């Protein structure tokens, strides 16, 4: 049986993981990929509801699940078995083959320097909310330089989910890094 | 180069290659079923394995027809912290287990219990981990660091996944 690619979207609370998933799915669907989404809801169904609304007409509601962390692995397997012809599952805060770590510019430009497993080990580091940089005196150049030191050449992508800035680049990085054998159907 | 199947392992003894190129994977990368990375020789490897498959050190990822040229996976493991808990009295053991669990959870460190010990992978820096452990000043709990290769052989796949998998 074909292995469905699992992509984890992790990072601190409120950094924009759900927003990023909502931006990515239309681009992946546009590339004719069959997508599933598992959101990171801890106690509510807030995120899953939000994603369903945002992706109305793009992704069928039953391809989106919202489950607490403790049962996430089972939920992913369950969803995959219901949609076996899927190419990729986007999992907020879950176990995955490929990890996108999302940090928030507004949390301060020293975050990459402070390091941590998400910063150094993730397959792609996303620095989200670039629009907020002026409000918190964050220097994106410093963040890029520090991240480069910690990550030894692995990709760093700057995004703004409000305008879609950086999303095409992020999509390309995901296609080449994780979906190399399925991402070629154009 | 797309690799969807392991061709064998150097330990099989069946391989007499003239040219060996190496794909070096760290402990985190070794848990992945899907990965893209350059070999020492600059070959772009795109790994796409079944979910049940687990990479081992010495796995042959590619071989030419006669097996003269091959590409081999080398797994490079970092250190693991081994923690010993007191066992004499039940109350002391329970207290130590809860205190250690609280400290480990606070750091978001993954952990596995194996053979009466708690195993924690060294995530970033052994000095940092050591000072975190010492600052708790636990009673009856001791820890030391050993090479990951010393423990990997004893670990079940799900244990390795717990310690080094991306979660
Ligand atoms: N200004 C700005 N706001 C953003 C951006 N991306 C996300 N947000 C907002 O940031 C808030 C948090 O975004 P989410 O996508 O819910 O973040 P999350 O990481 O999924 O949060 P949790 O699931 O609660 O951990 C929301 O109000 C988003 O609208 C961005 O690029 N710029
Ligand atoms: Mg969310």
C-alpha cells in the first residue's frame, strides 16, 4: 500500500499554524494533490471549524478532522483509511514524516537565536506574521541570519498569512522536500 | 534519485562494492520514512519508504547492476541520558518517578522506560541537560550519558520512534 505523506505543522500557540494550513491547502489542491487536514484542537473544535469555513468549496468538510493531541495518531490513521487515495495529510502539532515549524515575528527577533528543537531540526522553518515586524521592532534580516546558523542550510521561509506573501515559496519547498514523488502532476 | 526500497544491508556479507557512496543520517533523520538529502558524493536521494520500514545502519539504498557501486545509509546517533530511580521503598520510588516525570515534561523532553531505567535523548546539548538535572537536586535519582549506539539495539521500533521521531 502506498504511504501517505504526513506533514506536521508545529510551533508555539498562536504562531499561525492553522492560518498557514488554510493558505497551503488551496495551493496543493491546485497542483491536483488530494489533501487531508487534522487540526490542533486541544479542547474545542475551534480550529477545525475555522478551517472548514476557510476552505469551503476547496476541501470537503469530511476531509478535515479536529482532535485532541492524545488521540491524534489514531485520528490520522482513521482519516487515512477512510481516504486511502490521499497524497498528503497536514497535521497541526502531530507526528509526521516532514515537519514545518512556525514561529511568530511578534514574539521577538531573538527567537531563532535562542534555538530549540523546532528551530534547528524542522525540515522547514516558517517565520510568520512578517507584517507585524515594524510594530515590535523585529529585524527580519537578523532572524534570517540567526536561523541560517542554527539550521545549516535547511530552508527558512518568511510568510504573511494576511496577504499570502511567502506562501508560493513555502509550497515549492514542501513539494520538493516532501512530495517529490507525488508533486509532479501539473 | 528516488529510493523506495532497501536493497539489503552491508552486514549481509553479500556486498563487495568497489565504490561506496554514503548517505549520512542523524538519529532524527533515521526515524523518517520520507526524506531528501545529498550523499557525500553529492547524489540527491529522495527516500520514500513504507511506514513499516525502518532504516538500519549499513542499509544499501542503491546498487548498480553488478553491485560494484552502491549507496549506503550511515546512521549517526548522538548521546542518550540514562536515569536511575531509587527502588528500595515504594513511596520513595513513586515520589522520584513523579518528580522526574514533572521535570522531563517541563522541558518537553521525550522519554522511554526500559529495563528499569528512563532513557532521554540528548536533544541539543549535554551540558544544558546535565545542569537542568542537577538544578532539580533530586534525591536518589542519578543520571549519566551514553552513546545512542549503545542503546539502539535494545530498543523496540516504537521506543526509537518515541525518542527520536518527529512528534
Ligand atoms: N497579522 C497577522 N496575523 C496572523 C498571521 N497569521 C496568523 N495570524 C493571526 O494570528 C492568530 C493566531 O493564528 P492561528 O492560525 O490560529 O495560530 P495557531 O498557531 O494555529 O494557534 P493555536 O492553534 O491556538 O496554537 C489569528 O488571529 C490569525 O488570524 C499573519 O501572517 N499576520
Ligand atoms: Mg491552530
